[in-house]
């Protein structure tokens, strides 16, 4: 299909530009102009599709750079980022609640400055509100004081790309406010646009649900009614995800299809009462086109999710095809809809909602013709439940690689739960919610009755989900997989759903792929190499050590003081998966400070770990660590002062603890690993006393790579170590623009004096050092790759 090839070329340009953004605009413009001109000028018809494909490739690459580059206009609000406290004035265009009484505001700015009078400006700002004491409405004009920041990546493998996600929403700066009472509210816009009016009504519906529906069910009902899922508690969100039914609470094609079907049925009844309309056009040809504006309003009201856009585009294309009497196919419609979305919204390609929506729809479209042929031989009563099962299985299989890539989740319970959840939600909960939403302005008590019915159904569904997940083998697991494993799973899904091969050939391919995946899972990672990966986790430490013997050790897990950001969940676990780590031979805790311990709880919960190594007894560990170690029954090994070898038969790793140290930093567990002529020394947060103790008991081998202790603090000058050990390279784990000013200028001066190059996670992102026994190869993580 030519359209599919052209779409693939355009998408390939977007992907290449995402991973290699420094190709340069002049080269991309020249490539686009050359291939585009060749398409129109060359007389050879066979070559034209190739040049058209190349032109679309360059167009996609250009689009990515245009969409992710902040505006250069001096009046755009992003020009005020990182310039201290600012006064902002603007209009609230979106208000989203968050668990724990927080909120996120989207503000269209009109003025900004340090002092009045404020200078005119424009552009969107996303403001996080820690405590939403006085909720604002869309359309409110506000003034607030905040510090604007440009969103930045940690530059860690597997990390969610927040700057690109915000750029997709046309947001290039963010702010933070403690309490919404610090926001001054002016008079709301009198003549608010229709979209803001819908947003106000959306907020009114949400507030009514919160006031009249059970606290546990209200967030789910709010998601069904308004598309706002921000108030769903993390535990409840995890329950739905593990049950494989989270997709039912995101406004999608299913909900839009239900609304379209209901409107069509009601309109058809009225249409048939008009002889003039029947003579003018058959209802199947005209009615779908007339309903599109109403469906577009519903899309805006529910938050304009990508999956809903996909459904509206498909319905629009079907309506136009019916009006013009053109025959269409399911695959053709999907490709056309995807092309339209990416043409107007290129960054949507990288959004999980786009990938899941189109992959799920493609899976259903692929199997449905075969299922229709088979279903004709089945009893009529068996057809509806089996149809739901087939559609659910096809969508689950098609989206499996994307679910594992974005959410790392395997949810087998979904195949069973969707047999009940889809009919309950689509036939009872959604219609009742829609009825309550529509009549709320006129009949609030009746609306509450309908919403209560929907809430009761959702409450029972939650109870059923909890029971189902307790059954053996249905609990759901988190799988942090490497790119190779994800690629194999994706190919297996494609063979099952989309290939035209015979079943014997499919079965042989699936068997071979399964064996390859199993072998890859159990193969030791990177044998005969010593690898050190310093993960960029902000102001903290998390280091992966892989020895030449194939053993994997995680040293610390990072940790921020923001309770809403778990470095273990958001950074360390995805990074381990992308680096091919399936289990850990040991987790090492250097010392019990939050910037080293907080991320370890999540890792211990979700990665098989043989042992936990620490300089402290179990009773001295932080309570969360004690709890998870006891729950997972992970043995704890405590190491005495001086040098120790954890495995006497494997001298490639040694541990050191300074003797009689009063502070936790100076008692840090130091790790040394060797591979031939190369050795690495990981020093924890040693301060001067600990450094002096280490100088008196040097490592049992050469040190060619050293981690600068304590993030480069002025209390941990590494000069004595540098003089005694003479390393060739050094690295430091430190947060970008940290408040401690680390690494300290004195530390940098000592490194410069010793002529030792320093690699920094704040400037270079995650660092990967690989030893081949005769030197280190250094790579930094940038734009999705180690380079």
C-alpha cells in the first residue's frame, strides 16, 4: 500500500531526527528541496515514489526540529525562563486535579516581568500547585509569582521524555506554587470562547461527582465523564493497570463510538419522521456528517485525547466516504487517520496514547474479517462474548510491545476481566454517566441518580478486579526489558496478527522467536567486559557495576526529596531494563542517606536480587528498606572494617569500610573492581577522614577510573587519592544546578592540577565506562543512545 509506505517514510524522518537532532537544519532543508524537486522534474515514473518517500522523510525530520525548538520571539514566555522570580498574568485554560489535593494549571500568559508594569508576552506555562485550596476555573484571569524553568531530561536510559511531551502540548516552560491561595484571581473573561465554556462545564461536572459520589469511586467516574484521570490515586491506578482494564477509564474510541451510536439511533428516529429529509438523502449518507460537530464538542469536553481524535477522524472519513459513495477498507482508513494526525501533530508519534490507540485498532482490524467468517458457524448466543474476547485479545497482543516499552507491565488478567468489564462499562456505566452529565444543569438530582448507578457498577468492577488479581498467575508483573527483547516481542506480535504466512510457518517463527527470547533472557550480560554505568539521577548516586565474569551489582539507588518522584521507579528501574539487566547479584548500600537509599525500595520490590550488602546491620537501615528486605527474604551481608572479598574464588571485586568512623559518610562502603590492567574505585560519600583512611589501605590493584567522593563536596577533596592512585579518568554524580554548588571549585582545581579529565552526570547525562583490560571507552547518554 503506497499510502502506508509514505507514512512510514514520514515517521522514519521523525524518529531519525529524535535520535540525531544535530543533523542540522541546512542539510535537512537541502535534502527536502532536492528530493521534492526531483519528484516533480524527473520524467521517470518508477523513480518518483522513491523521491517522494525521501522528501517525506526529510519533511518529518524538519517537522520534529520545528516542533521541539522553543520560539525565538523575544516576547515568548520561554525567554523569561531561569531568570528568578517573575510576576505572570494570564488566563487559565485548563485545571487538572491531582491526588493529595494538588493540581496542574495550564495558563496562557499575556504579561510578565519582575515589577509592574509588566511587559506583554505570550505562550503557555504549566504550573504545578502543591495544595489546591481555592480551585480556579478555566477562563479565570490570574496573577501569580513563580520561577520559570525549562523542562530538562535527566538523560537516563528508559527515562520518560518530559520536555518532548510538554513540547507536544506547546509548553516550553513550567512553574511551581505552594498553594493556590497565592494566586490572585481577577474577573473571568466575559465572552469566553466555546472551548473554555466546555472546560468550565467539565470542571462543574467533576465537582458534582466529587461532592455526591463515594470517594473511592468518584475519580473513576470523573475519568469516564470528563476524561480527567489526574485525581485517580496511585494505588487505584496500579490496580486498574494490573487488571488490564485501565484503557476503559481513558476517553477513547470506545466511548466516542458509544456516543456516536446513541446519537445516531436518536437522530435516525427523528429523521424518519421527516419525508422531506428522506427524499433529500438516505439517513446513512447524511446523518453521520451532521453528527460530527456534536462529536467534536464531546472531544473538546473530554480533554481532546489522541485516541478520541483517532476515532473522530475515522468517523469523519467514513462519513465522507458514505457521502461520496466511495468504498473504503479498515486498514486504509487507519493509515489515512494516522497520516492526518501526524501531519497536523507530528510529535504525537512519540506519545503512548497514539501508539496504543492505532496499534490496538490495527490488531482488531487485522483479525476481524477472519473472526466474522468463523463466527458464522457458532451459536448466536456464544457470538457476543466471544467477539469481545477476540477483540480484546487482538488489541492486547498488538499493543503488548508498546505497553511493555512505556509501562513495563504484563497484565494477563485483562484477557479475563475485559469479558465482564467491557460490557459493564460500555453498556451501563458510560450511558448512565453520559445521561447524568447531559441533564446536570437542569435536573441535578436526577443526574446524581444516574451517576450513582454508574458509580455502583464501577465499585463492583473494582471488587471483581481485586478478586481476579488474587488468583494464581493473574496478578500482573512488571517487566523491565531491553530493546532487543522488546523488538523480538514486537516481531512475534506482528507475525501472529498481520503476516500473511501459513500457520505452520507462523508457528515455526513463533517457536524460534520464543527460544531466542528465552536464551537472551538467561544469557549473562556483556561477558569479558567490566562496565560501570553512572546513572544520572539528580543530586544522588546510583551506579551499575557489571564485572567481567558477568555479575551485576547496583550501588545505591538515588533519591530526591520530592516525595512524588521515586528515582527507583522513574529512572533506575527503566535504565536497568534498557541496559539488559534482568536480575542483580547484589545491591550495595554505601550509607543510609536519602539520596542513596530512597530509590532502592522500588528496585528491591521488582528486580530479583540475591543479596543486600551494607556496612550497617539490618536494624540500622531505614525502615522502608528493612520492610522490603524482610518481605522479599533477601539475605543481608554486613562487611567489617578494612578490605574484604565477597567471593574468595572471584577476586575481581573487593569492598572497603573505614574503621572507627563517627559519621555515616566516612563509613561509606567503598567498592573496587578490576579487569586486567584496569580498575575502578567507587568511593561513596567519603569525607576527608574516610579519604585519609582509604589512603592508608590502598585497593588491591591499579585504579584507572575513580568516582569523586560525596558528589565533589568541599569536605571531600580527592587530592590525596589522586596523588596515591594516579587514575586516568574520574567521574562525579551530581544534580544539575544543585544548591550545594557541587562539584566544588577546589575539587575541580585538584583534578585540573593532576590533569585528570572529569565526566559529570549534570553536564553529560548518564555515563558508561567499558574496560577491555587495557583502557576505558567512555560514552554519554544523549537523545536515547549512548554515544
